[in-house]
């Protein structure tokens, strides 16, 4: 058995890395705006509301993307959903690089957002459904590492593109290259997704047990394949496959936890720093190139502590990481607010921002996606994750649209000297700590089927004899 594990690990890692290209593009597409928003706003003469709309319009696409992603992933498969996302990323990269006016830019930016919405829920779901329980948290967290890697890569890309000319050049040309650079990773995802298998749980749902067995054998060996198939088969027999199942007693609570975690991940302010970091640093007295370079440091810290989370999530568990991280985020945001209020923002701003990013990357960043990919029943996981992720992107849009308005509001600036939004996000970090402590259970080490039966109040999954493809097709007739 140990040999099987050793031999099959490269296969699991390989298909996981391909799926995480969806996460990399998620990060790349959402963070590319950070370097381009300043020149873009100048190019089109945008005020605070217009700047917020240019940054947040992609989130409308994200909301649309998750609205269709669940049904797409459940009906066509997780693999085809990611292929669709790759096509949308490529079209968006070309369109946002060559718009003739702001309206064209908005349309193509929204198309890219649809791709982000699909990838944001389908990539972690794909990984969760191919990974053994003992390492599932670690493997799903690799997707978050890919997201922050995409952000860090595009921070470097934006920085080096900005160096190719002065501010006037960046206003005319530079921002176009920033958006167009996304075409290369989009093409890589499109090609490589054609080479990986569908997930075994989706294959079993379609009655293709033999295909599922081949994938599971390559992932964990014959014994692992038989055990997993028996549990999947038993769980699927107990599921109606209807979205109404989510509103049954017990499952309503699961949906509420998923939605609340998704919203809290966003309203604690992370995308303010990911989308507006260069503008925040410039407002604190840094030049354009130095602000972009400081944003690279933010991306590096994000990536480093995401790696720490990957190493910890299957050892310490999901709940402790979220509690520690959300508390640390709140402390850093309150500190940043007080530093801003006292107008002592020179070194303190960067220290508190980096501390906040580190705490997020250690906790809510990767762990919320791990929990969302675990807690829903197999037959409706796609649609259930779609609801939670829809709420996530709606909250993201609200935060991204309102931050420039709060940050530029004369009344708030006069009274709070820029501290108000950071104190709001800090207070919501406190709400997150209380919610996780009171309502979120630990799922470390449990199979997806064991988690499902935990919600139903049953201590163990009663595994029934596994049917062959022939028997399964006979039953369906």
C-alpha cells in the first residue's frame, strides 16, 4: 500500500497543478487591475465612483459566472466547466487590451469575471473530489497558493511593464499590455485541461464506475479505489440530486455556514488591498514605481503565508487556522486605522498591511475554499458551491465599489483621516472570529462522505456493497 501511495502521488499532484491553473488565472485576472487602475482612470477621466466601477465591474461577471458554474459543473462535469473558463479568460485578455472606449473595456472585463467566477468554485471542487481525505486540505490549499501566485506574477508583470515608459506612456499604452499578458496562462489552462480526467465522484454520479475506478487507482491504488467507490456509491443512493435537498433539515444549516463564511472572507477587506494597494501606497506618499514595488512585497507575503497554511491545514485543522488568522487580521486593521487617524503612516502602513495579508493568507484565504469544497453533498456540490460563491462575489463587489467612495469622502476624511474603512473591516474580523468559534465544525481528516453524514447526525457512513457499471445501468432502467 505504501508503494502505491508513493507511485501515485505524482499523478495526483500533476492533475491538481493543472486544475490550479484556474486558480492562478483567478488571481491574475483579479489583481491585474491593481497596476492598471491608476493609468486607466487617467486615460478615461474617471472620478471615485467611476474608478470603483472600472475595478469592480469584473465582479459582476464573477457573480454571473458562479450563477451558471454550479449547473455547468453538475451537468457537463468539472473538467468542461474549467475549459469554458479558460476560453473566457483568453477572450477577456484580448478584449481588455484593445478596447476603443470604456464601454468595450467594461464588457470584456465582465467576460473575464465570468471566467473567474467559474474557476473560483470549480478548481477547488475538482481538487477536493480527486484527493484522498488524509491530504485533501493540503491539496485544495494548493489552489489558494496558485491564486496568490497569479497575483504575485501579475504584480511583477505590472511593475516591469510600468518601467518601460513614463507616466504618460503608461496612460496610453502600458495598461493595455498589463491586461493582454493574461492570454498566455489562459492558453495554457485551455490546452492542459484537455489532458486531465474528470473527477471520480462526478463520473460515479453519471453511472461510469469503471472510469471512476481507473482515476482513483491512479490517485491512491486499488484498495483506496474500492473503499472510495463504495462510500461514493452509498452516499449517492441517499441523495436526491435536487437543489431542494439543501433546504432539508440539517442541510439548511450547512448552506448558512457556507454562505456566511464566503461573505465574511470578503467583507473583512482583503480585496481592498489586492485591488487598490498601489493607490493606497501612493496616497500615503509613495511614488508610482515604488508603490508597485511595495505591492510586489504584499504579493510575496501573501504567497509565503499561503504556503504555511498548506503545511498546517491538515495538521492543525481548519477551525484553529481561521480563528487565529481572523483575530490577527482584525488587530492589524485596527492598528492601520489608528496609524492613519494619527497621520503616522510612514512605516506603520506597510507593517500593518503586511501583517494583515499574512494573517489572511494563513487562514481565511485558503481555508474558506477548503471548507466550501468539503461540506456539501456530492450530487449537489456544484450548485451548492455556486450559491455560496455567488454570495462571496456579491460581497466582493460591494466592498470593491464602496471603498473608493469611503476613502475619498470629504466628511469621513475630515473626521477620521482615512481610518474609517479600516475600522469597519476590523470590526467585521471580530464578527468572523465569533462566527467560526460558535458555528463552524472541524472537518480535518474526514472523507467527503463522512462529512455529509455528520450533518445528518449519523456517526458513520453505512457502506453498502459496490455495484458494477452493468448493475448500475440495470437499476437505472
